[in-house]
C-alpha cells in the first residue's frame, strides 16, 4: 500500500513505546544495514542554543561560494520537509517517500523511535544527492543522538546551558560531556561558547581532537558598522553584520568561519562568499521581526539562556508603548525562570494550548504565572492582562485585537507555538 509522507510520520509515531529513548545502538545497526555513509565533508552542529543559526550561516555561505549543500535541521515550524534542505530549499515531500520505505524494509524487528526513523530517512535522502557539503544538526544532547551515528569531519558545539536535564545531567559540565560525544579522534571541533565547560576541552584532549576555541584559536571584534574575524591562519575584515538578528549572532558567525578555516583545503571559501552569505542568511523563528502595525516578533526561545538573549534583543528594539505576548511551551521547561526574566517586559500574556502531549496547557501556564506573582517572584507592569486560548492562532488574533498600532506582539516558546502562527502563511498585522 502506498503511503503519503503524513502516513509515514504517523507510522513512525506508533512504532516505539517511548518518544525519547537515548541509545545509538539501533541507529548504528540500521546505518550498517542500509550502507549509509557520506562521501563529502560532514559538519555536525550540537549545543543548547545557536544550533539553527549556525547551520543556516554555514549553508548560506557555502551556497554563495557555489557549493551544493545538504542540510538536516530541526524541528520544523510548519511542514516536515523543512527538515531536509538541498541547494538552499526544502525537498519535495514525495522525494522522501522511497527513503522511508528503505528504512522500513531494513529495520526488521527493530522498533525505532520517531526521531530515529525520520533521521535515518533524511540522511539517506541526503546521501543520495551529489553534494559538496553536508550539515547535520544534532537534536537532543550529542553522544546518544541519532545523528551521531555519522562521523563528522568537523564538529561544532555552540553555547552550552541547562536544558533536558533529565537526559543530559544537572549542570553545564554534565551537559558539555554529552555534547562532546560528537567529537572524533584527530578531527576538528569548533567551540563557539565563550565560557565553555571544562568537560569539552577534557574530552578533546582525551581523543586527540583538533580543538578550536573562541577567544584562543579564533576571535572577533567590531564597531556599530562592521566587524572582523581572525583565526589561526586566516582573517576576514570589513564584514557586515549577519542578517539574523540577535545579540548572540556574532558568536555563532565566528564559529562558522572557524569551520570554514578548518575545511579550507577541501572547501575553499572567498571573502565575498562570506559577506554575501551572512547578508542573505534567513532562519524563520529566530528573533524574526515582521513589519506591520503592531510589529510582530517570532522567537523559538524556550529555555532560560535563550530567553535571556531574547529579552536583551527586545530591549534593543527601541520603545513600544505595550508588549503583548503569545506563549506556549513544553511542561518540562524551566517555566519559572522564563517567567521571571520576561515578566517585567510584558503587558499582556496570551497563553495557548499546543497539539502535543508534552505541552503545558494554557490554563496550567496561567496558574503557574499567577502563583509566582502571588509569591512575589515576578515583577510585572500594571495593569496586566492574562488570557488563555485553544491554539496559537487564536492567541495571536486576540493579541492583535487588543493591540494599538504602535505596540508590539511577541510570539515565543515552543516551535509548535511559532509554527502554529505560521501554518497559514506569515501573518501581516494591521491594527485598527
């Protein structure tokens, strides 16, 4: 029986009793059964925050240099096929079907998780392309993530912070050890966290990996107009700032240039490709500011570290009379820390339900916010509006109806929150 992509995704959701089952054994066995391997340089990107931006900049610069690039990035905002990009664009959904069939035929008795099955199918799809560069974004952690069944020519580890502590450990050193699992002996690892946990350098030394650390092996500086980057043997100057907004994008861009320096003999990159790639890079949902009345900001920040950067970015936007927020998140996130950081900036909260069992309900979010406020843990402006809604689009509609033209609306939290307001296209708000 022929299956559509939606049929295959539903099949993948039913196969394994656990949503997250941390092991590499099943994926490694399937990799070998399928003969999955890449003949072209592979860059693997792990970290708590900044992975998506790093992948997008790697892709954009390589495309501007004339290379054919394959990218596995996740999760998607609206359509599953956004996760698999070739030549700078998502592949057609139908083109993935033979590779889902191949994984199904090879798995036999193995009960793969949704993430394992879909990761194998996408990597098979990329391996079938004549590519010059493959970029793979790690999902959860690194050491036991399904992507880590592939040996990367260059590993990138972006900022490290606490997230998924039940799987990755209770502190940055523990999280760092899990992320360090993507390193390979004798190969390059770029660390763009300015204050990395010691566990990263320790693992690199243990393996004999070529560690390239921000502040030691490469650095950047700049003024309000331009910036420059210096590595071990190369230098780029007179660079425009990346098109991606946000206070941490230079950290990510600096790590990206360190990757291209490490791969220069196999993938030479010109200064013009760097300039064009940074100027043209796009990544929906990462401090994405959409013009309109009111202004609309989309951001998938969903842990305290990312939310701190979001708050700083909002502060640098200038003055807005009121800020309205649409917020939905998974129940296992550090919601108290998120609320504490954002509460002083927000005049109206529109909490929303999300279509996934792991999500906190809109009412649960409202109750936790109210409880923290009653305990004196939140600083909030007055008056303050708190509302609950059935989905992100309903929440956005209510926020837009209550907003004045000079206000701003922020949609943030889970990918399901931002994706929920994008599923019918990019909203263009026009207040009365």
